[in-house]
C-alpha cells in the first residue's frame, strides 16, 4: 500500500455517513402525526368546554334565574383565568425537541 492509499484509507474513516432519507422521512412523519393528534385533542377539548359553557348559559337564561346566570358567568371567568395560567405555564415550560 502506498502512502497515498494509506492517507485515502485514513481519510475515508473520518468521512461522515450519508443521511438516510427514508429514516428521516419516517421520523418526521411520525413527529408530524403526533403533533397533529395533540393539536386535534387540544381543539376538541376547547370545543367541548365551550359547548358546555354555552349550554349552561342557555339553560340559565331559559330558567330566567339571574343568580344562575351570574354564577355561570363567574364560572366562565374562573375557567378563563385557569386556562390563561395553564397556557402561560405551557409556554414557559422547557420543551424537548
């Protein structure tokens, strides 16, 4: 083996491996699916809670009881503050990427 061949063999050991596009696509696809499921679950939770609040307000208004309307609106306010706190904590918490 000549000196040039030894040098080329040594340099070949240091070259990084080529990225596997199929593996990268599979991983990115799986991450995208997990994010889509999480976003859908978050949206569904908002819809369910919002629907429950609207139904509670509608029932209180149909009953004609102003005290019930006030209690429902206070509950909505409390849920809004709790949602804001949870959202803020979710934004501040460190995330793994």
